[in-house]
């Protein structure tokens, strides 16, 4: 049997993004031939997908894309197991293809998942399963969203960018206006950066989840009663805390990151002077990669060592 060095294992991982042990086993099967090992990995794609489907995929990429002259924006998140695989060209091309699919749907996760993947007769979900064998990790299309405006702009911001439009956190912000679109887009991008930094729960106070408000009210009430003050005073204290809560979680009421002396709502009024017409923020979407997914700890150095030792 040909000796399989750690270097050639890493070369194959770099070419395919496949897991370390998968690369080692493919090289053994291919007698140490790198090109044949790549074919081995590809030929075993479907079998690998089934085995890897249960593994946690909390890394990956978020992509933000603007279409139709800035009037439509889409945001997608596709997950894999490691940041290494997320930087693989095949994975990034796949994310871009999913975005192209999303543009031609209503942007909902269900619509995108069930749509036909470019250059294939399979759905997005099925096509991603096929790619698992090549990349060597479990992968999932997690979610997507779309914002659009009749008159105005949709702007994006991508944080921790690894390529154009691809990164670890993405935001869309929609601004309706008949004024200058370049000026509106510049302001909307600032708001998108603000959303990335502050993670508001809702655009307006009315849109905040009622259960979340009641939960905060119960906590504030219990804390206030511990002060021993009269009930009438306690009620005023709670209402004051609720107002403060809205200022912290409602986008329009938050202090604007770019100018903390103004709320986002007040900053919008100021921006209207340069936009040249009334403007309204009609929506925002924020995707942070892997949020809400329980992650597993891994030791990459140990994985490399294990692959080298066989």
C-alpha cells in the first residue's frame, strides 16, 4: 500500500473540502493518486450525505444580494460543519446559486428549498445533499428572506466578509421614498450597519412580540415590589422600565449607532433633507450565522494528527 502522508491528505482536503479521514480513506483506495482520490470522493457523494446528515452544521455563510436596481434584496444562510469548508469554492458557488434561486421566488425558506437548483432537475435541498460527498461535511440550506420596495431602495451590509456579499452576518434594510435613491441607499446602509451591531427585535413598538413584553413586565414588576414602594409607584416604575425596554429593542427608538444623540427615527428625518423627500424604513432582516444552533466543540489539530497516523 502506498504511504499516505499528512501533506497529501491536506492537499486533497484543500482541493475538495472533504473531511480529514474521508480524504485519507479516499487516498488509500486510490493508491495515493490525488486525482483518483477526488473521483472516489465524488462517486461516494450520496452515501456520505446519509452518514453526515445527523452532524451539527453551524458554520457556513450568509449572503446578501440586491436585484432590480436596488429595489429587491434577498438574504440566505447555508450551513456546513466547519469554517474551512465554508471557504471552499464549491461551497461558495453553491450559496450563490441558492441566492439566484431565491430571487425568482417570494424569498421564503419553503419556496427556495423546493425550487429547482440551477443546472439541475433537483430541488435546492436535494442538490445540497449531492454536494455533501464532495465537500465532505453535512450541509443544510437553513433560511432565506426577501425585502422589496415599489419606490425606494433596499440596502445591505455583510459583516466578516469572506467574498463579495458573503460573510458571517448579513442585513437587509428597505427604505421607501421617491427622493434620491443614492442618498437613500447611503442612509439605508448605515441603518443596516446599525442593525448588525444592535440586533433589534422589531421595527416599531407595535411589532414587538406581546409575550416578550409581558415577560419583561413580569420581571420588572417583581423587581419593583422588592423595593417595598406603594403599588401606584410600582406601576409607574414598571411603565418607565417598559419604555426603556422599547428604546433598547425597537429599531426606530434605538439610539443611532452613527450618531447616538439621535434615535434612528430622528436620524431618518435628518436624512430626508439630503434624500429630498419623505422617507420611511419599511423593514429589516438580520441573519447571524448559526444563531440558535447548538454547536459542537472540535479539536482540528487532533483530527489532522489522527488522519496522518491512520
